[in-house]
């Protein structure tokens, strides 16, 4: 019996319009009626998934949870209330910002309620219209020294450019980070040891649910840690090869065709 599902959002739960299909909403609610906890697990922050929480009818509700910033926070939706967080030290954030500013990338830096953006571009501006609480940065980020930050990312539409950037990163900085990719446009950075997998374990412990009763569903490399950590790791049909290789199960459906509903129907209902 599975009692906790951690599910990625973009290219997993959400369709290309960034919505949860009616069929998937209905299927999740049926699982919840049987006592299953369904927790979105995303690289984004709490306030940037408000629409999804509303579509799932869990916005500001007790006993409903989300994992944000690739595991940087575990949150109960009511409040919201941070159950556990894993901040990024400012010294690492500042080094990342300095390093990334030498490349053709948009840079995002995240506090709990703000997304700070440096050197954006038209494609990224279009995406950012969907994210509330976004502010623009100049070259000085010292004001963030007194704030709690969780994650940084660099954006470029050329995945190979981002991979080359990772290869160029100084080894001592690279060793301080968990590095993953998402949406074929982002390279994402968390402090070493922070991941969706650790966050899933943290949430399971908080809920007194054994890891043997957990499912993780995802599509990209920022989902690998929770795919490995869960008892059942599931890749959606559109997942990258590394995720399919790591998962115990791959859906027939992709994110445009109710893949998450398929998982729940197959393994829970």
C-alpha cells in the first residue's frame, strides 16, 4: 500500500498550458479520499505554484504539503508553514552569481517569497509572467546576505551550453553543490546534500509514513534523487532517458495525457 506520493510539476503533473487536467484532479482526489498524501515536489517555490495548489483544491489547507526549490523547503500549505528547510549559504550564492554573470544565461536567485532575476531575455520574460513576486537584479546582490536563500539557477535554451558551463565551473565550487537540469532550459543549484529525495524522506518522517509506502513521479534529472529514494520511482513517458533508467516503472502516457492519473489508477486505485 502506498500512502505518500511526491510528484514533479512541470512536464510531469502539468500539461503544456501549466494546468492539472480534470481527469488527473479527480484521480488525485480519489486517492486522497483513501488516505493518500499527494505532495507536489518542484524546483519552484511555494508562491509560484499557487495556481496548481488551487486546481488541486489544497491551497492554504492543513495536512496538505509541498516540496519546493528541489528540496530546499518542505512546507505545509496552511500558512504556509515551513516544516524543514535547507538554505544556501550566501557565500556559495555569491560565488555562483559571479560565475554565472560571465555567461549568456539568465540567473534566478530564490528566497521563500521572491524570485530575483538577472540578465533576463525575451523567452525567459515570457515564462516569468507566470511567476509572482519576481524582481530584477543589478550587479550587486549584497542585500541578499541578510536573507534566507534556497536555490539558484541559470537559463539558456541551449542545453549543451549549460552542460559546457557546468564543465567550466571551478571544482571547489562544483563540489559544494547539487546540480541538476530541468525543462531543457535550466541548470539548477542547491547546497550539497539537498535534493527532492532528502525532502521526500523528511516529509515521510514528519507524517510517520515508512519510505516503503512512497511513490515519486518525475521527468528530469532534478527528480532523480526522489526517484531513487522512493519505494516506487515512476518516470512519465516524456521523461529523459536517465530518469527512465532509474525508475522502476514508466507510464504509457505523457504529461499531456494524464500520466499521473495513470500512476494512481495503476498502483493505488
